[in-house]
C-alpha cells in the first residue's frame, strides 16, 4: 500500500479547505462521502504528523510504544 506523505496529506487538507466542503447543491450522499473522506484525511494527517515528530532515540529500552 502506498501511504501518503505528510506533505501530500497537508495538500489534500488545503484543497478541502479551499473548496469549503459546502453541502449546498450537492446530493446528500455525495456530501456525506466528502465529509467522511475529509475526516479520514484529517486523522491520517494527525497520525503521520505525530509519527514524523517522534524521536525514535527516545524509544530505546521500551520507553515508548509504537
């Protein structure tokens, strides 16, 4: 599986923000799908950001859990 990089996830979030994610004029099922995708991308971004900010030297000796 090809995971998106932190930069790619940030770009996707910027596109969603610029689009406004307005449900007006969009079928309800499509708006729901877009909102669900935005939530998944936001979660993935937060997780990737946390992972990339970790200093793995701090994990030596079992001090942290991945």
